[in-house]
C-alpha cells in the first residue's frame, strides 16, 4: 500500500512554542553520554537511548540472588542549589539516598536510573546534575543505565528542577542483614556525617535563611572559613562501599545496618531492632558538627526536635558482633569513612534509648 503524501508544514503551533524544546533535549542527551558510559560495570548491556536499560545478573557469583530496590529524591536541598545555581553535587546526594538504603540489607548496588523534571530544560544544568549522578555511581560501583528528562511548562516554573533516583542491588539469599540477626551485646558503630546529607532542609532553610536572615554567600557561622552555601551543599557521604567492605572483611560480623535519614537516629535504628531488644546510645561518644548546633541555637530548637529531624553527625549505624568492632572499624576506615562506637544492644522492647 502506498503511503499518502505528507502535507506541507504550516505556521501552526509547535511543541517548542508550548515550552518543550525537543532539539535541546536531544543535544543534552548527547552531552551526558560520556558521563553515563563512565559508570559501566560488568553486566551492563547496550548504551543509553533504548526504551529500557539492560543488565545481566551474574548468576555464577550469586547462586540464589535476591534483588533489592530503592527510590528517593533529595528534597528541598534542591532549593539551595537553585539559589546558588550550583548543581554538581546534587546528583551525589541522589545516589547516596538510594544506594545507602540498599546496603542496609547487605546488597551490592548494580544499576541506577534517574528522573529529572524541570520547567524549562537548561542543557548546562542537566549536564551538571547528571555529572554528579555519574560521579556518585562510579564511587559505589553502580552503573547508570538509563533515565528520563521531562520538561513541564505550566506545571513548573522555568527555573524549577526536581530529581528522583531508582537503584537496584543484589544480595545472596540467606545473607540479608536485618533485625533477625541482631543479638544482645552487639555493638553499635556510627559512621560519621560532616553535614545534613539530604534531610531536614525545610527546617534548616526556615531557621537559617528566614528566621536568622543568613546569606548563603556569608560565613556558615561566625568565624567559619566556608560559606553557608558550601556548608548546606556539602554532598552526602556515600556509605555503601564502607558497609560492603566491612561485610566482606569480617564475614558474619555485621548483623544489621540503619541509614539515618528522615526521623533521625531513633526512628531509623528502631527499624532494625528485634522486638525484645533496645539500642542504648551514648550521645557523648561523637562530636555533633557545628552546623547542627547553629540551627538549634538560631531556631531555639529543643534537643528532641533536633534528634527527630537531623542525623546530628551520624549518617549510618552498623550493628555488629561485639568481638568484631576493631575489624569492622578498620575496614570502614580503609574506605575513608570515619566511625565511632556509639552504644550497644541490650534487652528491651525495640526502643532506642539515650544512656
């Protein structure tokens, strides 16, 4: 059957006039291709541009594989990046929020996908965001195998941008970390965080930028050598390599792992406790970073609210066999992550208790 002749284009409405620039989107994809391919690892099949990312699971290494998935964003930290027009670290935060959830069950991160929504596509900004995502993926050995960029004119302002990430990992069946492995007498090892990571920014911005009227280009606090903007855009520590190193170096020693995000230490650590055990925390065992004390002071925020919203300097907690503390901490240190023994597990009812 012969095709009907195409009609000559007229001067009617176009997608570009409606606010979506397909040509710019295609050019941006070409520019991020190198960043994406820099994350390739064994298992990756094909390249970006297809309808789905392909990954071949190594069934020689994993005899009874259990796939683990996680999704997250970076919250209103994006508003700080927007105010400063600095987008190179937001992608690292995005990867951290996803893969550091995967490792809480002992999973090795395999691949990652991103979703970037904006009011109007700025190719330079997209390149920065995806460059950060690729940097995060390289750091944890996770392949960036796909993503989506969407322009939403009318739904979002031209300068608005939001991101979401999706990660998939794998753990051998029977080797999953969790509450079932936790025993009375286990030690709690806190992996330290120098900043907020990606949690509590709505309260932090309200206190620092609105109530205290601090400037992002001013000092983070009186006498600080870095700006408040630098402090608030401090990229999240990627804990996955440290936890995986501890698991591999001391087999069986790591019983559970808690990623300290929204809800703070108590809400997240309680998720990996057996119903007949308590986690007893010594809050004097680590130094709370100055940014948290500034937020508390300027906002007149009580200790309970600070602990409920922020990580207060501990971004991940490992529950480990008490005889393996030294070996686990040495393994963590070999990846560049600092740790402190912050407490222990005792009999109780699934609570996190300050002692």
